C-alpha cells in the first residue's frame, strides 16, 4: 500500500510539473480552485470542500449586473462575511474576464482601507468571492442621509481613500470605478468618525504608464481622457476621487466648464486650500493633474494655506503675470513715442527687448525661468521709475503709478503663493 501511494504521489508531482510549464494554466490555477480539483482529484487523498459545505448563505446585501452580494456565515468559525455570487450563465465573456482580473488583483492587495479577500470558490455553475463584511454598507447611502460634510470629515474620509489608492498604484493596479457605491464604511459610535474600505475591483487591472484604452467605470466619475477615448493610466482614479471630494463638501456634482474651470458655491464657507486641492485632482489634462501621492501631500490635509505649486493656481498666476507683461509693453511703447531723455530712452529700449522675451517664453517656460523673469521685471520697473523721476519731473506721478502697479502685482501674487516655488521664488 505504501509503495502504491508513493507511486501515485510521484505521478502527481509529474502532473504538477507538466502543468506548471503552461503560463495560461498557471494563471487559471491561481484564480480557479475547481481547475485544481480537476487536475489533482485523481490522486488526492481528500476532496476540496464546496462553498455550501463551508458557508451558510444569508440575506441579500446588494446586486450587480451579473452578480449578487449576500451575507454568509462560516459553518465552523461563525465568522460573518460578504459573498459575491456570480452566476456564470448570466455573465458575459468580458464579465467573467473582469471577474478573474478582480480576483487576481485582490489576491495581491492587503491594506487596512481595501476590502479583504478571504476565500474563493469557482464551481460549475457559480463562482463565490468571499470578502470581509463591512457592517456600515455603502458610503453613497450614508452621504444621502448625511448631506454635505464639513472639511474635517471630508479630509478624514478622502485621506483613507488616497492611502488605499496610492497602495494600489504603487503595485501598478488601477481601480477604474471609484465611486461612493464602491466605498464601504463603518462608523465609530464614540467618535462618530468613519472608517472606509475601497471595494469592487471588477474593472481593476494592471497598468504600466498610460497604455489603457478601455472605456469603463461609472458616468459622472469617469475621467475626461477616458471619455475622449484617449489612452490613460492611474490618474483616472485621481479624477474620481476629486469628484467624490467635491460631492462630500457640497452635496452635489461639480460644474466644470469647457475650459476646465471648476465652479464652487461661494455661499459655502470652503477654504482656499480645499478648493486648490480639488482643482488639482480635477485638472482636465492628465499632465496637469496631481498624482494620488501629490494630493495626499497637499497642505489642506495638514490644515495649512494653499501651496504655490498647485497646478491650477499656478496657471492662474501665470495669467495674471502675462497680463501685467502686456500692460508693461504698452506702457513702454507709449513712453518711447514721447521722446524722453537719453538714459530713459535706453532703459525703455532694454525694457522693450526684455519684456518681449518674457512674452515669448512665458507660455512654455518652467517655473524657475519665470521666477528669474520676475526678477528682471522688478529691475526694469525700478530703472524706469528712477530714470523718469530724474529726467522727467513732470511725469513723476506716472512713475509712481508704475511702481504702485508693480507693487500691487507683487502683493497679489505673493498672497496666492505664500510658499512660492513658482512665480515669486525670488521674493
């Protein structure tokens, strides 16, 4: 008998070696216990238990296109779990592919703010995804009851969500369907704070760079590049979080115009730092949108003023700076026609050349270059004011006006860039 068992085990090992040579078979084994059964039952000394042998199904918790989520209890441990039941007969080929991709992703993710995969059963007619039970339910339903959240509550929720998404992105996984319905919560009865977990990885997939093109997810939370059918990457998740953040703060979806400007309700007392943070997440162009890690480092989460490196706000500052350069060019052009003294005319000529260069490079220059241009602008204004005051005493009020206008620009930019690393790095 012992010799027979050794022979059987030896044959089983040969089968396993042969099986492991096939990458597609290896992937199938990763996500399909029934396939393992089919391969090894011939030699197994025991049978894999079925889902019904392990769990008792309970009431329905939710429903999807080809699946239903039910409460269940482990027969031996009495552990309460949530079970996603997929009926294979109702699921499309793409739906089953998404389902297997979800399992593959969840097997690699272990994070306090991501719902935990406990077990998986792939049986002949149905597949069972056993997940940890999050008692509060969907954040969406809580939002409908609660209404707009204060900034502190919003930050507490969004920070947890960003933690989970950063964890996914660092492992090259993009969720692609982040919305309040796919965020589960529990509420601490003592503090009233919510603890959230990201769920439903049905559209999740691995990603390298911006090489994805499938349009998927939920309308209202889909990023512009996905809607435009452009290739995309992990930043589509950041857009979704931006929409959720806005909804938490205001209680409704944001209005975004064709130029990408997000409209905020001025009647609600939302801080400038919160507005800037949302703007960074809702930048229409992915190249101008912050990553999840950059968003989490925003001063809003540390109760600090807006940062000058906020992409949207930097664009606004560039526009203000550009407008002033145009005004300066017009001023210099008018002064050159008046025929001032030689020193003033030389200064005007230098100013015209320099301002022309600034205007030429303004739209494409890096922030550091813009800072040096602002330094040059300050020197130009100072020289013009000095020369006009010395050579044209009658125009001293004009010189003073020029100086005050420059000072006002400096003050305006400085107020919006308190920790400047962009336009006012030199101030």
